[in-house]
């Protein structure tokens, strides 16, 4: 047996269309093949990266949920402003909204919110432990008893109310909760409620409600 004996030549029977067209398929050299391969791999990687990026920016983006009063009503308003020691007493019936725009649940602990008149706390409310599901707005109905009992000096209050007829209250609360997006993104967040409630005493209603 001879070394380097060539294999029996394979007989080439060109197909008829090739014969007619006279076109021979260009054989790829090995380098060309591997560089094409590289291009494909790179293209797939870029596409994968883009898909992941889009997925990440849309679904995994963590935004602090909104936390504010949806509405506020005044009930059982009692007040006296014309005396030397004016006072007021009423209940704020509120709906609190926790707007979760994330693609994951937000679970929060109970907390205590406050209502201020000037530098003094005139009312407190409790926000119970809860959960705002993914892409929903959780609504809680909370009533707050507000009274001037804690105000040390209501002289300024008296003149404010008799001058403008309005009483300005500021409400504040801070939640502490965990956002969990598909077990990939887990983050502790602290949404804050900051609202200014302007009460119309003579009308016994809320004149204005501003939250930020
Ligand atoms: C304050 O006004 C009420 C009615 O709104 C009246 O009954 C009361 O006597 C007044 N008090 C004073 C100190 O003027
Ligand atoms: C306000 O209301 C509460 C509860 O109804 C009562 O205990 C308190 O004495 C009232 N305050 C005034 C100044 O009337
Ligand atoms: C949350 O609830 C627990 C049990 O009811 C209570 O001890 C705690 O003071 C509450 N926390 C706040 C901030 O209200
Ligand atoms: C109460 O406030 C008024 C004006 O806001 C002030 O003139 C008065 O001195 C204050 N009284 C006390 C006891 O602080
Ligand atoms: C009275 O009005 C003044 C000015 O608008 C404000 O600074 C002050 O806090 C008000 N006092 C009360 C008790 O609402």
C-alpha cells in the first residue's frame, strides 16, 4: 500500500442548471467561514443584550411608590373662634393611596402619620401593615381626629380663622417597605406623604388639598 495514495476522485456530475448558467458556487475558505461565524455570534450577543436591556429598563426598573391623600372630608366640625380661647374639633375622613407602578409587590410596615397646625401636632393616624400589588393603587380609608387641645396658644389661630376663614394643616407620614420585582430586584423604599390641607371653617369643608 502506497503512502499518500490519493482517494479515488469523486466524479463530479454538475447539475443541469449549473451547466446552463455556467455558475459555480463559490466555496468558502475556512477563514471566511469562521469570521462569518464570529459575526453571527456577535449579532446574537448584541440582540440578546438589547432584549435584556429592554426587559431590564421596562420590567426591572424600581420606582418609589406614590403615597398621598386621595381625598379628605371634614366631619363633626365644632369650633369657637370669637372667644378669648378659641378651639376646634373635627374628624378628617381620608382616603390614602399607595400607587405602585412597579412590576412587583410593595409590602409596607405599619406607621403613624401626623397632622400639624403650625409647629404643633393636632392629630395622628395609623397606617396598617399592608401590600400594594404590582401595578395597582392600594387605597386605605383612615379617619383622623383633629383637635386644638394641644395648641398652647390659639390667639394666632383665632385671628387667622376670623381673617381668612381658613385653617391650614400639614400632614406627614413615612412608609417603610420592600419592593420585590420577580425576586430579581429587591429594594427597601420609603415613600413619604406630604400634604397641605386648607380647611374652610365657615363652610365646614376642605377648601384645598395639595400633595407632593
Ligand atoms: C361667639 O359666637 C357664638 C355664636 O356663633 C355666640 O353664641 C357666642 O356668644 C359668642 N361668644 C362671644 C364671646 O362673643
Ligand atoms: C374634642 O373632641 C374630643 C372627642 O370627642 C373631646 O374629648 C374633646 O374634649 C373635644 N375638645 C374640645 C376643645 O371640645
Ligand atoms: C406597628 O404595630 C405594632 C403592633 O401593633 C406596634 O407595636 C407598633 O408601635 C406599630 N408601629 C407604628 C410605627 O405605629
Ligand atoms: C399668643 O400669640 C399671640 C400672637 O400670635 C401673641 O401676641 C401672644 O403673646 C401669645 N401669647 C402667649 C402666652 O404666648
Ligand atoms: C396663621 O397664619 C400665618 C400666616 O398665614 C401662619 O404663618 C401661621 O402658621 C398661622 N397660624 C395658625 C395657628 O394656623
